[in-house]
C-alpha cells in the first residue's frame, strides 16, 4: 500500500514505495554493500568488490583466507571503484552491524 508520495529510491524496486519504506532504503543499501552472492564476490556500490575495490590484488580476490573478508575503505576511486584510504575502524563496520541488528529485531 502506498501513501501517494513520490520519492527517489535507492534500492528494492520491487516494493511499492511508501514513506516508511523509502526511509529504510538507505539502511538496506548499507546492508547490501556487504552482501556476498558467492564466495569472493561482494556487491558494493554497483561493481563487485573482488573485481574493483581490491584492485589487482590476487591475494584478496582468490585466497580462501581473504576472499570472503569485506574491507570498509574510507573512500573509493570514482572511476575504478578501487578501495582507497584506511580500511580499518572507519565506522562503517559498526554502522552496518547496527543496521543489521535493527533489521533482525523488526
């Protein structure tokens, strides 16, 4: 059921937009950034992280000890999607963990 309000949507185009639904789109988008569709392939900002954010590093893309680990970089290269800047304690990890916990409770 929609309330008739037209809004821009970030994710989940299969659900009729209500204000309440659209208000949670950014939350779902942040959670989706860390969603693996198969080992070593994480969806983030459009491209797969294994192909973009880790650049040409075969270690992070192919090694079983590393390929399923998602790094939350400070920022990403606008054209290549490669993760840049610090990848430790940038706040994204805590934010995503809180969003996932909130979704699990609702």
